[in-house]
C-alpha cells in the first residue's frame, strides 16, 4: 500500500543516518521524485539557485493578499518600541513575535507549495529547520557602510524574503555575487593569493571587487509580492541603503530561514508557533515542512 506524503516524510526524518551516507531523507527523495514534481517555473528557480546562488520571482504573490498582510503588520510594527525608520544604536531590524499566530494568512505564503518544492530539491530532503518570521529592516544613519557577509564554506543555510512592499534602492535591496557559493571552500586561498586578510570577517566593496567585477554584482529588487532566495554560503550584503538619502524607507518582508541536516548537530529550535486549526487546513505536503508548536489551549499532546 502506498504511504501518504506525511508518512513518507516522517520515515525520512526519523531514519538513523548511516556513516558517509546522504542526509536523512536524501535517498528517499531520490526514490520518490513523484512526491516533489516541479513545473517549468519551479525548475527555473531551482536552476538559478543552484547555478548562481540566488533566485528571484518578481510579483509572485497577489497584491491584494500582500496588501492585506502588510496593513496588519504595519500597524503592529508602528506600535513597537522602535518606530519604522528609527533604528536603535545596534539594531538594523525589528521582528514580530509569533507571526503565524498573529497574522494567520502568512501561512499561505510561507508554506506555498512552489516554495516548498524548490527548497526540497535544493536540499534533496526536508530541512529540519524552516523558520518563518516577519521582519522590518530599518535604514541606518549612514555611520557604517554595509559590508559583505561570508558565511563558513560548509554553510547550507538558505534565506527567502517575500516582500510586503516594493523594493528598490530606497528600500534596502540585497546585493549578491553570482556563483560565489560555488567556490566558498576555495575563497580563503583566493583571498590569500590576492593579498587580502583571510580571517573570518565582513568584506568591504573594494575587496569584493578584486574577487568579482562590480558590473557583475546582482542587485535584487522587485515589486511587492516578490520572492528573493539566497544561498548564505555565497557573498552577499543587505538589505542596504545608499546613504545618506532623505527618501530611504524601511523594507518589510516575510523571512524564511532554513538549514539542512548535519550529523550530531542540535538546532535548539522549538518550531513554528501556530494555531492547531491553521495547521490542520494545510495539505500533508505543507505539514511536512511546518515543525509546529501549537499555542496555548491547543498545545501539542
């Protein structure tokens, strides 16, 4: 008898990893590709993510749904201790607590099956961490320039932003160095050969220009409802603002952070807090990525 997707996913996630084997779920993923079919659009997104380290889907979600969510979260952010556009001395972003509880409609975006299928194909298994948040990035005062992050060469983290406002150069776009995720392990040797300091740190623009010409940098902008996905193994910076500028505005996004399976790693993550009724209306495919922690009177038994 054929197992349901949820049963299959549970078996994949709980199987004990074997020495030198693929991550839990990897072999099952290859044996059961019909559980993760991709359409042409999804294949294009996956190909871009694997080849260039980033993918962008402009205006993917309907503006009506995006505006509805933004109106809700905008009021919540305005009632927080750091009003939009005024960052505290060491903060560049503020985040809503329990976004899936307070704004239940976010579930329909964060767990959209097209997003989940691309993620599953990228990792070739269901990631053990799939954390959903709602973040408002704030333009700073211009005292410190934004620098490029370089995560460890074995990082398998993905970050996805679904924007609730149009993103241009005044609303904190991301900048990504195309293909830089592919040579992350070789980067220290390359930096040493170019006479750059190799120790873990953020890189200035002029240093990154020695690794990749500025005219090849990808500045990721888009209309409200756009999806931007980046592999954190590559070189990226942002959200950033060209400062100073009087017309700079905050960037408000649904942010999804995920990572793949790693042997002997405890992630210390409690899961996505949500209402049980919201979880129950999801498909079995969506539920496999949710890692739910039900709230208050609907606590998970």
